[in-house]
C-alpha cells in the first residue's frame, strides 16, 4: 500500500474494511465510530462504485478478484444470495480470464517472478475453496475444477506458519489471557485445500442439483471418498487435529477450528445419504453396516464440542459462517434420529436444543443462518416437538405420516454398551462439562478441576442460558454397537436440505434477508 504496488488498490482496501466491520461493530471502543460510518456500508458503497468503474474499463486485475471474493463472503453472511453468487461468479470468471486456473510455470512466453507465481497459486486455491462452500450453501454446481494443468498445491512462502496468532477484539477476564500460539496458517490452508478436493467430489456425485448420479456412481463415490477422508484425517498433523475427548482448555486459532469443523461436516455430508433416501435391501452384510450412522453421530457431536470450545474462548460474535453451517449440519443428524425412531429422547432433545440456541446466537453476524433455523423449526413443527422450554426433559413420542419400521427399543438401548463386539466403535465425545457464560461475555476456559466437575450441576443452574449448556450425552465415553433395526429405521426418513435457502428470487433493491 505504501508503495502503491501492483497488488494494492483502494478498492481492495475498502473491501477489507467493509468486510471487517461486521466482526467489530459491537466492540465498545469503536462501536460509535462504526455507527457513524453506517456500520461499514459507506465502505461497501465505495467498493461497489470502484468495482463497477474498473470492470467497465476492463481493468480485471488480481486485487479486483480479491475484492470480489470479499464482497461475496460478506453478502453471503448477510443472506443476500443473489449478490453473493454474482460476485463470486465474476471473481471466478476473472481468474480464468487472467489465466490463473493454469499453472504459471507452463507459460513459456511470460516470465513470472516467484512472488507472482505464489500469489497466483494462492488465489486459485482460495477461489477453489470458496467455490465449493458457496455452491454447498446455496445448492449450486461447482464452477472451478482441479485439472492436470491447474496450479499445484505448493506454497513457497511459509512465514505465516511460524507467526504468533493473537485474537483481536476479544476481552478476557481480569487475570487471564490468550497464551502465545503458533499460527500454522500455511499448513492449515494446504490441508483445507486437499479437504475441499474431497468435498468437491461429494458435491458433484451426491448433491449436484442438475445432474443426478446413478446408484452405482453414488456407491463408488461413497467408497472412494470415505477412504480419502479417512486418509486425510490420519495424515492431518497433530497440531491441526482436535481430538474431542482431549480438547485443550482454550480454543486454538479460528482457522484450525474451522478446518476441523469442515472435516466433520464433510464426513456427515458423505455418509448421511447412505442412511436416507436409499432403498433398504435387507442383505445381512448391509443390515449390520452401521458405519454411516456411527460416522454421522460421531461427527455431529464433535461439531457441538468444537463450537462450545470456540465460543467460550472468543465469544459468539466471532463465529464464522462455515462453523454455523457445521452446527446446522449436525442438527440434521439429531433430527434424523428422532424421525427414524419416532422417539425424542431427552439426550437427543438436549443436543438439538443446543444447536438451535447456538444458531440463534450467531444470526447477528451471519443473518443467512435464519433460513437454516427456519428449516429446523419447520421439521420440529411437523414432528410436534417443542424444544423452547429447556426445563422440559420429558420423553416425547411422535407419529410420522410415513411409517418407519418398528424399533422396539428406545434409543438409549439401541446404542448398547459393549466391550467385545468386533463391530463396536469408540465415540469421540468430550468427558468435560462446560457451562455457558452470559451472552457477550468472552471467557477464557481454564483446565477443569476435580471440584469443578462435582459442582457442574450447580453451575448449570446459575447459567442465564441453560439451553447452551453442553449436553451430558456428549461427555459419556464408551463402546457402542449399532443395532441392525436402528440402521434400517434411518433408511426411511429424509434429511434436511444441505442448502440454506430455496430457489433464487430477485431482490436487488432490498436484498434477500434470510
């Protein structure tokens, strides 16, 4: 910026400021100044005006692509689907027009510097990542694909890997502070890109709204991507991997938590279709295949534990849209459990109540989540279940219009404790109990003491928002066996939509509040 180099523009600067306003508009020190700037809308207007003039003149450069990506993310969080989709589309078209979709080393007639190659590689994979997320959010087909001539997933500049990461805009209680933490931003970005390649295949073969896959294609995708996802998790460095039954007392950097949340979301999106909307064939080997259910439930409970750790360290106002979408995806599994069993156990209701409360808390920074909440509430209304009263822990039986197979035993019996069966699995659940601070209180979670565990019940009673107390069922360790009848029951129900909205409508003047 100081030298006004080729990778700086006032448009990009305004886009960064506009995008950042949503995360700091509630900070006491600068809240009044932000209000005077119309909560960042003045910067947004400058960005749009500058982009229009640049594109009109045909000045499509890398800072313009970066500005469009920031605008797309900002509008996506606001719930303006049309604007988000159009801005991202323009960014992707410009990337192709600039030749960034092709490895820069293959251009024999152009000599790029090492800096140029690095920036072009990073920009391609950033676009690749955002393309998959925005396609998933809004039910669209991915645009950018990895080809043999695409830029490699290699970054030469790894200085961001060793930088100390510090949270901004978070006020910790007196006597506490966020400990010095290595960023690991470079390795996290690289692993996120490889994870997105798996997600891309899942979207194309399972969730593509235009082309429906055959049964054979679906099964092939399930087998191949399940293997790829397991390999990805096994190869994930220990400093990026969050094991739910061994979480640290404070949240690691936000990009590391996001990486783990997207992994669990991808795991659910891959295995959930194997539970639902597929004819149950009744073969012995399929009847006892509980892996999809185990994977979905395990990842769903893991997402809740990760969110709980994150918000206790940084607060609700810093929850990213991708994490909120992960909570929505987790909620779909708990809804499926109720629909399949025609039985809402107190433990499942606690998890679902936790999801709804969490999503309600993040709508201020991510209004698009309101649509996800509406979808959940519609399903609950169909089931005749009211989760608003957190003190109501009675078992709720439901009746579905489409009859599922009779499951004779309740859920707590279906997941039967076992220590010897070869088909048993270890759940990834946290043994620690956390209680929730008041809204807006950014707290540092110290390591739990033995006495704290004894006083957990009293702490929960004094919590002003008990709906966000981490459910007890997340903290019970053990080995579980999936009964065949339970897996069969899931094959008769339909999951929630993966998209946070229906078809696109026009709403240019007022935006599309969701």
